[in-house]
């Protein structure tokens, strides 16, 4: 059980102008499971390597239980990293791979053999001791790598994209396995993913990183309910964004006027957002509603996705019951109700980060949305 | 494959004929290779057992074991020369490995300023005649008491052996993923044990191949040995040259037999090692 602190961590690779990691601070509670989430190249692996001691930070500090471990060699840190491609030692058997950490700690043979068997049991691979790594499937290799890390009872378990190389079915199985084992052993765990769903399902807390900078560090629900910026909301599947401004108790925006949520600052421009699954179909004339016409619908089995054209050439994306398919057709008029408690106002993009990727047209009302997926 | 077999299955027949042609070609190549390599050895072998052999006779008029007796007599110095040659080549190989592995790693894995210059310098001894380098080194060796010594000769043999070792190892390391070492480190292995348990098994084939090359290159050195050894260090090539120029073809032949042993052994070993086959002959068959 170890508490991890990253303090103003910055990593600049040699010969690069942009730092791979920029002033990142966060605290991982003892025994918790934290996800580092972000798109490819945002610095997730870099962060893990810094924690494991495989890289030196340019600036900042890393603390285990409040003590800096910067001068400590990787083999003494007790932070075990499981790499994305497993890296099982090809010249060793499964048993030798799993027992490697104990061998390095000069544990006697008999104990190693017993612990290896226990660990293989734990990852549900009993009896595979004498196999070679290349004789294992991807999922099995992943489990062996996990067993090899767990056997040393690490202070900190670092999993770099543990699920990304597995097919969908195995991914769910491994996800549960990791969660179960982590709970059972209580090992402080940091895992990397670029999949927001995975992060939300597995983690106690999620650290969202864009371009080497920490965007939001919160419980998973917060990224849906109270995202800090539009970009974060969009990363978590938000698509309904409407530029507007609070006017007393009202929020005026391009598609209509709604009762202002508390997150809207008086007389300030902002982006009104509502998650597609929070939009309700309602009777015409309902409060806090907007009239529109169904543009298209997609049946996704458990639900239906609607694209609804509203005034001013805008579109609202709605995720609703699968049944709606049967009663509504493209071209039908509908009324969409935005429940007040589900409205969330984000700061205008220009105030947050005018990055190249998001330099879209942000004049009043013409914010382009990604559209319904 | 019999004719009836061929006609009964029309489609694979072409494949079978091709397969047979392959076998023929392969055996032709192997026999040619073996002839090319072995033929020059035959007269030497006969010479080593000859007593009198006059032109234009196909075979000697008389046979004897006197050349072999000479070679194995303790007073002739041939055996001592064999021992010295083994020591020098073995030592030069060991040093090449010790220096060549880290050097090859640096070249194969890291990009650094001046890398191409370093590469050129390492390759230089292959391009520039070793004797030119050795002449310069000779002066230094005399000053440090290394001239005319076994150790001095061993050191100077590094000039031609090291480039091979470094070249082979830089190729090996260019394809080696150091993440394995990083993985071992986070599991609790210090740098030395991470290398020993994880990297070494992966690069061992490279070390063996590079080492065999280095050994053979050192084994064949003549000029460098003569220059730095100053005639005091007499390796087999020097001895061979002496007897050959003295016209003692019988002794030259016998020493030659000793001299080619490492080459043959290494050829068989490496054939086996490189192809990963259980038997050395099987390895050759795959050529
Ligand atoms: N050894 C290195 N030298 C120079 N730049 C590097 C090095 N390793 C990573 N980078 C750069 O640092 C940035 C962050 O890389 P990192 O590997 O941490 O990303 P990541 O979030 O793990 O991405 P992915 O999801 O693709 O694995 C990238 O822009 C990458 O190009
Ligand atoms: Mg990565």
C-alpha cells in the first residue's frame, strides 16, 4: 500500500522543443486504481516510465508515501511496470518468467516454485509452468506478464495499456480480472489507456491528459457530469455544444433559450452542453424544450441514436430507447426537452486553449460539433 | 519419387520435378563448394606423409611419418607455436568480445553526434592496410615494452578483429529491444543481472558468430604478428611460411593440417549454430 505523488513533473526529451510531459501534479491514493487517459502521444507511457525510474524527469519530483524516490534505481523502487507488449523473456519458460522477480530477490527455489504456482492460479493459468512464451496466446501472455509483476507484491503496479492488444471478449475478461486482483491485493495501481470507457469502468479516479498536460483529475462520473472544458466533454462522447450567454435566469443560445444552470456565469459567454443520453423526447410546448425534425436515426440494439435538426441549421444528437425506432421516422417533427439539472455550461474555447486542433469557428452559435456517432 | 508416382498425380508432378531439380542444384553447389575448399588440402595431406615426391609423379615415391614426428616432437617448437597461436587468438577474441559488445550496443542503439565518424574509425582498419596502423603502433609498443611479447601481438590483432566484432554486434543491437532490460530492472534486477539474464541470451548468437570471425581473422594474421612480435613470437602462420620458403613441403603439409583444424571446427560449429539444426551435417544440408 503506497501513496503516489507526482509533483510538477516535466519531461523534455532531448532534441524536442515541446515537453512530452508538462508540469503534471497528481496524488494517487494508497490502494486505489487510477487511470491515465489520453490520446496517443499525450505522454502516458512517459509518465509510467518516470514513475518506474526508467526515465529521469527534467523537472519535478515523484514521491512514494511522501518520500522522494528520484535518486532510487528502478530495481529498488518497487514499482513494477507491465509493458504494452508484455515483454515476456523469450528464453525462459512461463515459470521462469513469473519467478524472475523473486529470483532477483534471492528467494529460495522451493518458495519460488510455490509462489509461481499460486500466481498462475491467481491469473487463472494453472499448470502452464513449462510453456514457452511463444506457445501462448496474447491473452495468456498478458496474464503471465501480470503474474510476473504481482509475484513481487509491488508497492506500485504500473500497467501500460494492459487491454489494448486483446480482442473485445478477452478485454472484458481481463478488465474484470485486473479489477478483482487489484481489490483483493490492495496494490496501488496506475494504468494507461486511451479508451475512455475502459478508464471509467476500471478506475477509481481518472487523470485525463492532453499534449502532456493534465486536463482534469476526477472520479469517472465527473467527466460526464462536470467536464471542465469542451474538449474534455467531447473526448467523453459529448456532442451537443451551443455557444451562448447567460442572461439573468435564462441562457440564450443559437437553438433557443433555456433556464440557466448554476454552472453558467452571469453575463458571460459560455457553451451550453447536454449529453445525448440526457435529452428527452417531450410533448410540444414543454418547458425548456426545442422543436425540431428528425434528420436520421441509427438503431444500435440497446438504444437508438437520433440526429435532430433544430433552428438555425443546428443539430442535436439524442440517444434514446431502442423502441423509438418504431414510432418515429426521419422527417417527423419532435420536441426535445433539456432537463435543467442535466445542462452544463462550459467556458468558451477561446478562454481555455486555442490549440490548433480546436481552432474551429467559434462565433456565436456556429460551433461545429463532431456530429452523432 | 518414381515415374509412376509422377504420372498418377498430374498437378504436383511439376512441383516434384522442380523439387528434384532443387536437390540436384543443391548437391551440385555443395560438392563444388567442398571441392573448392577441400581440394587444396589433399596435396598438403599427401605431402605430410611423403618421403620423396618428384615432379611429375602423381603420388610420392616413398612415404614416411617423419614430418609428423617432427611436428609432435617437444624440441621442434611446433606444439609451443600452436599453443601460443591459440593463446593469442583466444585472447584477441575475448578482448574483441569485451570491447565489441558495448561498442556495438552504442552504435546499434543510440544516435549521437559524431556517430558516423566513430563508425568510420571503427571500419578504418578494414579499409586502411593494418600494416600502416601497426607501424605507428610499433613505436608505442616498444616504449611500453609490449613489442616482441605475446600480449603485444594479442593487442595488435585487435586492429583487424575488433571491426568484425563491432559490426556484427551493432547489427544485433539494432534489432534488440532494450525494453526487455527495462522490464527486468523494474522486476528487481540490477543493471548487471538484467544484462546477464535477459540481454545476453538474446545476443549470444551474435557474440558467437562475431567471436568465431574474430578468432579466424586473428588465427590468419601474418604481417602484424611478424611486425610486433619481432620474430620472437612465432605463430603457426609464421612457422608455415618459414618451412614453405625453406622448401620443406612435408613439414609444411603437416603443420597445415594442424592449422586448418580450427577453421573446419568453426565451420561445422557455426553451420550448426546458425541453422539451429541438431547435427552439424544437417546444418550443412540446409545451405
Ligand atoms: N525516447 C523518446 N525520445 C523522444 N521523444 C519521445 C521518446 N519517447 C516518446 N517521445 C515523445 O513523447 C511524446 C509522448 O510519448 P508517450 O510514449 O509518452 O505517449 P503515449 O501517451 O504513451 O502514447 P501511446 O498511446 O501512443 O502509447 C510523444 O510525442 C513521443 O513522440
Ligand atoms: Mg504509450
